[in-house]
C-alpha cells in the first residue's frame, strides 16, 4: 500500500525484454537510477510504486534498482511507452508509522488518461484529462481523491458522458516534485481511482440484490420520505 506522496523522481536507464520462459509470459525489465534516497532500506522483493504501478524489486545497488513489468501491466499503464532517460515517480510502500498525508493507494492502475489541456492558473497548473476507460468517471467526484502517475491529487471538476473528462490542479510545489507536470497535451498518465468508491458501489449493489425484489419498495420509501420533507418546508 502507498500514500500517493511521491518521494523522488528516478530515471529509466535501461529497458530489457524478459525471457518468456523464465518470466512466464514475457514483459520488460526496467532499471531505474538517480534514486539513492529511497534505496537506503530496500530489500529484494520489496514493493515500489513506479508511476503509480506497484512493482517488485528484483535487483538493486546503491543508486539503482530493477523491476519486472508484466505484459498485463504494460497493456494497462503508460509504462510501455517509457524510453531510456524517461523520468518516473517513485514511492516506497508505507510503514505502519507513516503519516497518511495522501490517501490509500494500492498501486493497481485502473486505466490511462490523455491530457486534453494544460492551463496555467497564476502559479498553479490545471490539467484536463480524459480516461481511456470512460466508465471510471462514475467513481470520480469533485473534491475526491485520484491517483495520477502515483501522485495523490484532488479532483477539481468532472464532466460525465461519453466525451467526459476530469480536472486536477497542481500547485507550484507539486509541479517540481512529480513527472506529470512536465507532460504535454496528448501524453498519457496512469490513473488509479479511490478504491473506497468501488467498495461503496459493490456494497450497494449487493444490498439491493439481497432484498429479493424488495429493492423498489425501499427506493419508493426513500423517495416518499424526501418528498414529504420537502412539502413540509
């Protein structure tokens, strides 16, 4: 688990195809450098968030580490578009005593989103993004949490529908600390929605499914109560 507070930006120094036989399905091995500060307590098998994707450390030295990226991860995220010298956001998995300064982030990327616009607002930067999987907009709400390239951010605006989008604002400090601020219109970012929204949706669906046809009665009572309250005002 992560908090969405990016610790540092590393640089991809090598991309190597993984042997299909050894890896069980191919993929890519990434070597990431310029990240000494997060490797002081690293161990083989540790989890590190790379642009918001939870990956496993397979080798490391003082100033570099390697992770394997599975084919499914390459398809679902923007990691497949990385090249040598690409910058990536990095965060170690949380410890028990870590302050929860962001929100609960799993490191499981739901989809990617294209940057439609990048608009300065004084010293801040407003990004408008459109998810490839447009259905995830139902989980995104104004002032809610969202994770972009591993960074915990606040949603400032949402437009639903087939051509829907959402916006976030990057303050000046954040622009200096994450790779997303340097991306251009047309670039893609990794998106992980707040997992709490998924649990709420599933819980509500399970509740109404368990009423064995009584769900309409419950809804009618709820609507009736709301109407009665409005009429009394």
